[in-house]
């Protein structure tokens, strides 16, 4: 091996990052060592602070070091809309569309084979959040996978009869795609969910 | 913004890594926070240790926290061969070919327009290393770019008349490629450097 122990250790540690293999880790380690040591130290401090300091928002369960995350703490958001997602990354994705309601973040989706039942993914907390809030609509924005659909259906059942409007994000053809490249299931959803033009 | 300050800081810091943009940094940060906090802390420790502890090998100038890097400290290597490269990553690349001589690591290549002359890239140290060693061959393995070629020629001039065999790595068609995809300059080199078959 041609790297000294500290460099080897840094390369191995960089490989915990998603999508980083041996070659990328080498390039990252050597580039930081040669060109940006203060950046490397800054990254080390940010990592330590975040790993030790970040917990979960009491209200929406997303990652946050404060008791209330910036979204829950913002008084200007729409308290009648609750968007339920599978994780913190999805909060960011939905947020970027211009959505300005509230969020609730599950810990993934129901997956009985992996032992992940309603308690494991935080559905009791979701029900408590809905009881405590003044929502008129619950948007179920779990992922468009089999497990995400099942999770959405389960939540819809649990919240039925409370006078809430329960909606699911639309399935259909993505913008900018070509019909011949879209899978059959998606296209069937797009046809079934067709809407009048010029609305 | 939908992330709390510590998470935002972590995302910003991850972007100093080469090839990591905003989306990748978000994914890295949230994945570490959700699934691998001990890995994140381990990475922070490795970064701090490497950024603060790694210097340069006294002999070959590669990155190393010891006075002599593992390659220079290894007594079993061939002391008659010296391979000159532009940086620590190239050491690793050449090492993987099975080369078992010694190395000297420049700080990049000559680039007069950027103010990088012979002193800036460590050529005086290279000359001193050659004087102090017992080499019979110097392999100039700078990159096959205009600047790398110029650097190789400069070094060859400086070391001329010392009774050393000075060689340059071969230019030619890469293995597994197709001739029609190879650029004209490379193909011209490959033709000019043709060798008898079955040697």
C-alpha cells in the first residue's frame, strides 16, 4: 500500500458517504490534503456538530437540532394543509415546488417483512399530530412504490371518519418525457387520471 | 429554507469535496444523520487527524505523516529506478501497475503563465534526490499534456550529462480502445513508437 496510515484511514472513512467508492475517496482525500486543509477541518467540525447535535423536530419528526424545525416554527405557513412524506429529503423536494403547508415526516414506509409496522415508522405520532392540529386536508405524499402506496392507504384508513379531506399526489407521465419511454403502469394511471384541457 | 442551521452547515461543508454538488451533499448529509452517525463521527475524526497530521515525505515529497512515507521506508524496493510524477494520486496509479522502484513527487507541472517555475514545483529537491541516490534510470511519468511534456523535457535537460538513462512513459493507443475513436496525435505517436511483434 502506498498511502500512509492517516491518509488510508481518511480514504476508508470517506467511503461511508453514499455513492463514494475507492477511487473517488482517494481523489477527495488527496485533493483536500493538497489544496484545502481548512475546508477539510471545517467539514470535520460541521460533521461533529451535526452528528452530535441534530435530533428530531417534536412536531413534524424531521431532522432538526431545535425542538421545532424552521418549517414548524414558521408562523406564516398554512395550518390547514398537512403533507405526509417518507423522509427529510422528501420535505425538501416538496418544499421546492412552492408548497407552503405543514409537514409530517415518517420514518420510511410500512414494510412488514422487515418488521416495520405502524409504530416503527411513526404513525401513532402522525395521528396525534393530526388530532392536535386544525387541518382540513391531509396530502399523502409517500413514494409511488408498492410500499409507499400501502402506507398511504393505511394512513387514509386510520384517519377516515374524521371529516378530513385525504388526497394522494397524482401519478402520471413526468414532464419532458416521451410517452413511448413511460412504463405501462404509469401510462395507465395517466390515462385514468386524465383531466379536461384548458382548465 | 427547510433545513436547520447545523444541517445546512454540514451540506455546505460537504460541497468542498470534489464532484459533490448541492443535491449530492444533501443526500450525504441526511443519509449520515439518519443511518450512520457513528460513521459520520469517525469521518470527522479521520479528517481532523489527516488535515492536522499529514505533511510531506522528506525524500519523495509525497503526502505522509511520517518523515519517510511507506514507499521510501521500504528497503525491498529497487534503488536503481526513480519514477517522477506530478502528484500523490499518480504514485498510486503507477504503483498499481506493479512498479517497484522509487518515486519522486513534483507539485504539479511547470506552468510559467501561472507563475509556477522549477522552484515552485520542487525541481531543485528532485535534483538533490537524484544526486543523493544511486539511480541508473529516471522514468519521467508526468502527465501526457503539453505542460507535462514540457516539464519532462526540462527535467531531462537538467539531468543530462550525469550518465543516467532517462526515459519517458510511452504514448500510444490505450488497451481496449478502438482505433477510430483515438485522436490523431495519439495515433501518430502510436505509429511512430511501433515495436516488433513477438518480442
